[in-house]
C-alpha cells in the first residue's frame, strides 16, 4: 500500500496565518473533493506549531508513468530554483503548496506533484548539457529559446556565497567533496546543492586551469556566464589554485565577497598577465619572479636611515589628519616592518598561502587594537606608499607599487571596511545564522511521521 | 536506371567517448543504400570529426529510391576487436524525388542508437539526380506528392478530387522470427526499423501508382497505420484521397477558384417548376447488414441500434430545391458510383464542396488473427477491410448520401483478437470537384441552400428516415429541414455560422469482460460492442445538451480491448450551430414517484442540471437569437411554426422523448446524472482562459497569436483492484481523463488565455506481462512464461496536443485584456520576432508595453544574479528606459550562441496551418518509425525517464529532418503509434513510436512587410517606451 503525506505549513508570521488558514481549509476541501479514489485522514499534530498534516492513504490506483514533453521545452523557473536548491520532489511540492500554487488553475496536490516531477526530470536530463554550456546552444535534443538558455546556465552556475566561502582556498579534490556533508550541515544548504556547486567549481577550474589569456574572459567564453559571475568564478579558481588559507578562525569574519575582491586585486597586480597582457602565461598563478624580487624591499626596514626618513615623510603628511597620529608615530616601525616582512617572506609557498592570515595578524589586528578607523588606515597606507617614492635611495619602485597596490586596495575595499567594523561586534561565524528554522522543523516532522507510519 | 543518389558526409560533433583510455573516439561512417555500401576514412581521436568525404554515388532504380532509406552508420574503429557501432541515421529521400519539394537534404542529424538514444550529431549532404522515366509500365511513382494534412494544402488548389486510395502491405515481424533468438536486441530493433521503413516506402510507392492511374498527382489526408499483430505478422496500411493539385502562384492567394471547366453542360437544366419527388435518390430501406467474420464475430451496425443523430428531410418542401436536389443527387451519384468507395479522408473542404451532411457512419468488426501465410498476397486483410468499407458505404446510402467524408480507419489488437473500425461522415458532395464532375451540373444550387447552413440540411427523405429524429426548418434560411442534432467526424466548415464558443466533449466508458481465449473472446467482445457504442452515444448526447449545444464535430470514437475490460473513449468538439434548433434541457425521470425523499433528490438534481445549463450558456457565450417573432411572416407551415414557438417550453417534451427513446431504467438515469454532475462541477471549476477542442480550430475564437506549443503527454496507470465493477471502472476512467486535462491546464497556466486545439486522446489497455514474456523469452531460457497478470494496466495515452495562445475578443474587459497582453509578450519574446501588427491597435499597444515589461523582468532576473552590481545594469535601471536593456540583452544573446550557426527553430503542430503565418512551400512528408529499448531502466530514471527522453529524442529527430530539408515547421504532425512495454523486474523497457507530418516552410505574415529583422527589436522597444509613457 502506498502512503503519501503532505505537510502544510502555515507561515508563522501572524498576519499571514489568517491567509494560510483559509488556504488550508481550501486545500482540505480540494483534497477530499477532487482527488478520486483516495481516503484522506486529517490530523493535527504538534499543536504548538499549529500545523496541519494530511495523510493521503490507500490509493486505489497508482500512476506508473507520467510524461509530458513539449516541442519547445517549457521550464518553470521557480521550479528550476527549487531543483537547484537540491530539494526532493516531495519537498518541492510542499514549498510550492506553501507558495500558493494550488490556488492557480484549481490544481490539486496530485497535479502539482506530477508537474514537479516532470520539471525535475527535464532539468535532470538537461543537466548533462549544462556541464558544457557551449553545447547547449548547438545540441538538437531540446529546443530551448535562447533567453531561456541564458537563464538556465546562469542559474545553474550561480552559487551560495556562504558555501563558496567554506570551500574557498581548499583543494577541489575528492577529499573535499567528501567533507561536503559537513558544510551542508553547517550552512543549511542541501547536500545535493552543495555537490552541484562544488562540481561547478571543479569543472570551471579544470577547463580554465591550463588556458592562456585572461581568466575572466576564458571563463566567460567557455561557460557563457555573465560578467559578475565569471569574476566570482575567477576568484574561486584563483584561490583554489594558490590554496590561500581562509579557514582560520581569525579570518572567519571575512565574507566570500571580500576574498573575491582581494582575488581580483591579486590577479590584476601580482600575476604575469597583470604586467604584460601579451605574455604567454596565464592569470591563474602568481608571478614567481615578482615574489622573489619582493625580498629586495627589505631594505626599507633593514636600512635604518631609510626607515627613519620614511617615517618622517609619512608623519609629515599625516600630522593633524588622523586621530590616532600619536599611536601611529609610536608604532610606525612595527607596522612598516610587518608589511615589509610579509612581502619578503612570500617566496615560500607556505607563506603565500598564509598571506591573509598574516596580514590580519600582523597588520590589521594591531591597528584595530589601537582603534584606527578604516579611513585612517586608508590614508596611512596611501601616504606610506607614496612616501617610499620620495626616498632617494630606494630603487625598487615598480615592485613596491605592485605590492602595495594589493595591500592598499585590499584594505580600502568597501567590503573590508564593513568587515573591520563587523569584526568588533559579530561572532566569528556569522554564516551559520542563516540556517532557516523551517527546514529543521520540517525535517523533524518528517522523521516523526516516518516513525509513526 | 533512372536515378543517381549522391551523399556526402561532412562532419560529426558531440560524439560519445568510445575509448575509455583516451576519452576520445576514432569514428568513421558507413553509407548504405540498397546493397551498396561506402565507407569514409577513420578520423582518429576526436569527438568532433571532420570527414569531408567525397560524394558517394549510388546508381539505382527509382523504385528503390522510393522504397529504401539512406542508411548512415557511425562506427568507432577498433584495431583489435570488432568496430563498435555508435548509432545510425535513416534518411528518407522521398522528398527529393518530387520536383516541387526539397532539392537537397543538408544538415545536422542526431545519431540514433536503439539502445542508447541520441549519441552526437552528424552533418550530411544528400542529393538526387533523377532521369525522367515515361515508361507506362513502370513500378515507381516518383513525383506524386503526399500530404498528411486532411485539407487541401495551403499553397495549392484542388483542380480535381479523385477519391479514395488504399493499400496494405504485410510482412513477418522480425521480432518474432527465429533469428531473433540469437541476435542482439540492437540488431533485432534495427531490423525492425529498417523493415518498417522499407514497407512504408513500398506502400507509398504503390499508392502513388494508383494515384497516377487515376490521373492525380497528389495524395491528401494520407494516413498510414501499423498493426503489430505479433506472431501473425506486421501490417502496414494506408488510406488517402487522390487529388490533382495545382500550385498557387505565390502572392495570389485566391483560395477558391474554379472548378467546372464547362458551364454550359447539357445537364445544367434550368430549374424546373415541377415538383418532382425524388425517384432514384430515395435511399433503399436500411437493413442492418451483418458482417460475419471468420469466427462468428459480428460487426455491430450501430446505426440500426442507436439513434446516431437527429435527422429529417425536406425534399418535398423546398420550392425549387426539390428537383434540383434530385438532379444534383443523380449527377453526383453517377459520378461517384463508378468508384468502388466514394470515401474522402479529408476533414476540411473547399467552400461549396460539401452540400449536405447526413451524419456519422461507422462500422466495426471483430476478427481473429492468424498467421499471414503469403506476405505477397495479403488477401485476408484486404478482404476484411473491404467488408468494412462496404458496410460503411451501405450505411451512407441509408442516410441518403453518396459519399463519406472525414473517413478514417483504425484497429485495436489484443492477443489474437483484432477490432477493425472505420468511421466517417455521410455526406452529399458537389460533383463539380470530381473528375466525372467535369460532366458537371453547373447551376446555382447554393441559392437553394445558403452556404452557411446548407450543409446542415438533411440529405435524406423526410418520410423515409432511417431512424427516428425530429426535424425542424432551418433556423437560418427557413426553407429546408434540419435535424435537431448533428454529429460529424469532420472539422467545422469555415462558412458555418456558430453561436458562442465550442468546447471539448468526451464520453468515457469502461466495461468489464470475462477473460477468454480465441473465439469465445471474440464473441464476447462483439456482443459488448453495440452496447458500448450506444452508451457512448447517450453520454455524448447528454453532455451536449448540458452544454446547450447542438452539433459535434471531429467525433472520434476509440474502443480498445484489454484482457478483461473494454474501454471506449469518444471525443468531439461541441458547438452551437445557429442553423439548428436550440437543444432542450435535460430532465430526470424517476421510477418511483411515490417516494418523497427520492423525489426531492430528483428535483434537486434537476435543479442543478438546469443551473449548469444556464451557467454553461454563459461560459460558452451561447445566446441563441430569439428568432420567434420574425417567424410570423415566413412561409413555414403551421405545424412547424407551432413547434418553433414552443422552443422554450419544449424542453420537457424533448426530454420525455429522449427518455423514451432510451428506454431508461432508473439506475441508468442516476448514473448519467452522476456523470453529468461530475463533469459539470469540473467544467465549472475550470479556470477561465482555457479552451479546448479536438478540431483544428476552436469554433468561436478567431484571434490567434503565433505563439504555439505542441505537447505529447503519456500516462500509465495501474489498477490495483482486479475485481472492479463497471461503475467503479467508469468512475476511475473518467477521473483519469479529467485529471489529465487538469494537469495540462496547470502546466500551461502561464499561457492563459490559451486554447488546446486538436486534443487527441488515445487509450490502450495492454496486457503487460504477456507481452513482456513473449518479447523476452528468446533471450531468456527459463520458461517462466505465463505470469498471470494480477494487475490490470490501464494506459491512458494522450498525444498530439497543440496549444494555441489566443486572444479573447477585444471586447473583453480590462483584466482579460491585461492577461492577453502578457501572453503576447510571452510568445513574441520566445520567438524573438515581433509579430504584432499595427492594424490591431489596442492589442498591439499592450503587447509592446508588455514586451517592455518582459524586458524589465529579464533585467530583474539578471539583477538577481548580480552581486556587486555592474555599471551596465545599474545605469540602465536608473534610466528606466528599455532601450539599453534590449541592447545588453541582444549582446548577451549573441554571446550565448557562439558556435557557428544557431540551431534552426522548428515548430511542430498537429494543425494543418500555423496561425498568423503563411506556408510558402511543402517540402514533403515526414514519416518516421523509431524503436528504443533499454536494459537499464532504473538508471535512466524509471519508465517515465525512459519515455520522456525517448519522446524528446523523437522530436529532435523530426526537427533535424525538417531543418535538413530546409523547412522550419511540421504541420499535421501526429504520433500515430506509441507502444510501450516494460518489465521492471528485468530492468527492461521497449517503446515504439511512429510519427508523421508535413515539412513546410512558413513565413510570418508580419515578415512580409519588409522590415529588416535586426533593427526591429530596437524599433519596437522605442515604440513600446512611447506607448507606456
């Protein structure tokens, strides 16, 4: 005997409950009236939540096969989103019911289920093509209007930044894939969706890894993504390739967008492509030679005269302009040393990976301790950079600019700006709070029901 | 040696990986025609090989050219083991043989494998050089055009309609040959596909010969069917209407030209004032002819049993019409009698072709199959059909008609029992169109019967009616008699005057039957058949009345046999013909009037029925003109007038008559009521904006957009409860159909208001297990043969459905209009072609506005994807003008299709036309047969996944063939056959699909005004902006 159940969740918000109650009675009527050959039990469990549970039992006949194929493939983009979110058919039906799909066209749950199944099947069959979006345009199997194709691809490759943040900098390997269920638990994103996003990262990575030319353009060419999405992917590929450490507790306050911005800066300053667009090499790797040359910057801290001169220049420029001037004057040598040492260490891969954590530990945290504001940091760095140019004996201007370009702009980024403030107030892992309570409750209910039946 | 076939293999793409080690494929191609095979070189290590072969030339008879398909096999070269087949492409080169159709086949074809489905694509070029052969005794019939369309194709005109052609070819089914025991499923499937392709080629050639013999040059309404008779063989049969078609010069779109070459024929006598009664024309008294098949099975002669339709005749009354009619009849009869079967498969006719319609005639016969011993002489099958056709002919005669239009034949097979059915509409035709009609009566009959109502007038004799019916004077011309209801199998004639809108009407019926074998089974079935037909008819009649309509068009009754049940499904489109009298109400007759509560129940029921009728009147916008006042002065005899006057109060009378004629029993009445109430409640709850019909066009709706979608939907249900009663089954069956419709409405809700046209339901009751066992025994040594079916499988197939998007008339209220706009936007945006025409200003306006809104929508969608906000989007949304967005979109869309030429969009429709477009050229018939089998059912997503992908693949292959012919649409598309077998225990499934249609090139009407297509986008958007502000 086949037992199906459906859960209707009135939205807990008080204003909406009234509507939902109407919906529910309506649904019940629909249930009892229009679905033939079925007996329905209506039960209310967990009155605290005020949830109706309708059990659909004892189908006299069962649908074996239900197919609906159009010459032009019709896709409901709302259902597509549910599919992308990794919901099962029954979950998707529930969500659609809650959204009031039943009120359209006098549909009943059966119709809705059948429609959802059809759509899900269509998406599943298209998924193969979405793996290589260029094929989607030339394949003959599905006739999909061009603008729908664009939406399909774009949505398929979209990702949750919470998830991307978790994976950022990790090796896109089987090992990481195994850990996806942890990430799924942590972020509240379904495992299926996590897998899709992870596979997308990996696929893009594999295709683009060995290609020459600008990273963003390569991604756009091969995956037909929009500019912004391609940029995000470029960041992911870049981080995955260089394996920057991002998972440390101290870095938790930084969001994916912060890192993506940094990646953009790194790509435009520190890679070979950055300096010479005609170069054969690609955007994915940092330029080894440049990293080696960074050692030469040590002169700024090792040469006592130069350091003093540098300090005088910066202080002269900043006097009266920042509140923390005193502290800056005291700490200048430390800060300068921190930044320059960071640069000189970058020859080692290990240290490159720790770039962000070092930056936070050595530079941002002392500043924050002294209660610098973002504007002040920005100003300081600008003058700090410019002052070096005025040092007569300092000869590594080019390298210095490239290096400080990243450091400066990373600090200036409006997002970092926010996170600098954020870090004072928020818990280290702000992402977890986004787990939606209804999902938990639904799961709870489901397990309850399964036990009962 | 009159033909040279040339083929060139250009390239392949998206090939599957055949070599796991390198993840690549070493592909080469074999090109085979007849017994000649050519090979290309191996293109090593590529999934996108570029063969660029030379031209492979085949020198062949044109007979072979017609029969054989070009067979292209893509293989993976393997040095050590046998080469692996990747897949095949069969190309029917028939379209190349006609000078007017395509000249070259060139394009990408999906490579199809019967086990794996589509595996990559191949680019092929095919040409034919044909030398003319004027040999009188030739066996080929090149140049005869075939059309699936059941009307005269749009860019032709019919010079002559010759009449019925039929042919039948039989063969052994390769699936059941001994060799099938040892060969692989793939080989067996391919043998079957090839054989069927050959057989249909042969069939077309033979029919073509017949047409040439008759002097025609085309077959219209070509209907080809397969009977998979299992062990007794494979029958491919076809019927059609031979015509001589003249091509219309493009530009001059005179649809109606011409006919009689000779207006001053001796027979065109001026109307005589004599009041002659018909002599030769009076139909012979109808005697129920009983056909006895080989096994004591009877065909039911439904006409004698059931009052198929109301009728009457008015020969004696019409002033001049009488003698003229007689003359006409004599003429036509003489013209038609020379023909064996005066049948026409057409459902749509040139104006003036149809003179009168009698009603539906149908015949069924139950036969027991036996092995076809000599495939070259398929006498038995021929004889069977002959019998049926004779019967139809005699039925038509009984209705006073000399021809049958909208004729079709079908079979249903269950084990060895086979039901052959034929149906059509008895009619009188205008002899001008026949060949012998060049002996034509050229007079103005049309004066006697105005075109808009002429076809409703009864063709038979009033005093000699074949069955009881009520006659009234035509409400339109008031001169001739019309029946109270009219059932037909044809489409609504274009000239017919209709009140309100039409709707789909279905009668569904289930009958249980004892399980039996052989003769006993056949007898049982043939005993049940008449009752089923009767009941279906009653249901149709009642539902028609409930909708307040008085005529059915496109009636199609399908009866399918299962092992222990019979299913009947009748679908038709109901309309209110203005010329026919208003239908009366429905009244329930109770058996026990003494019982008070029962009485009350009855009266509430009655009330509900009356309410429903009233509501349906509103819903379908039926407001029959109250034509009583004007009657006074009209030359209608008193008797008739009084009848007319009573029209409102008449309902009760009629009801009692209805009851009488049906000899109702109590239970029956209730059952009917139940069914009625059910359908009533469902139709009322129907969301507004959906219309459905099974004819080509929806009566009463004229504003079509070009947005058009075609769907196929298949459903299979399993009944878990084996011993169900008739009533239980009926209920379930009805629910299934209703649910199917409902779910269609739900799926298409975004297209509201729309109309489902040409809805075509097919039901089947397969004995799954038995078929399974038979199919797979050869591959399975263990003899667990007869697993008795514990479950009955009801298979409801619903295929060929075309959705039209339509505007409700512009007089609708604001909200409605709003809706329609949304729609237009939808359709246009999907086509990327502005279709709105400036003439319909109000509608247009909205569509422009809406197009803007869709852009905004698109923008929002995009904005959704954007995280950091790009300069482009923000600026454009700030400015709030759609122009930059359009540009950005067009940029993006060009970016999205980088790989060379984009795939041509091919539209498919079961209709014979595409709304708001003009068909420029017919490229030839598409007739394809595919088999798909899987041994990994679960992995492919179960039965649904399997069938879904198969249907999608079939669509893809049809589209590819059409595109290769240079076409951009398939009209009159239909899925003739869809046989599905599964064995979930073995993880296997098999499916056969046969599709057909006409490949065409169409142009949009708006395209004809020479607007450069590139600029239009921007232009319209600016207009749209103006319109919104």
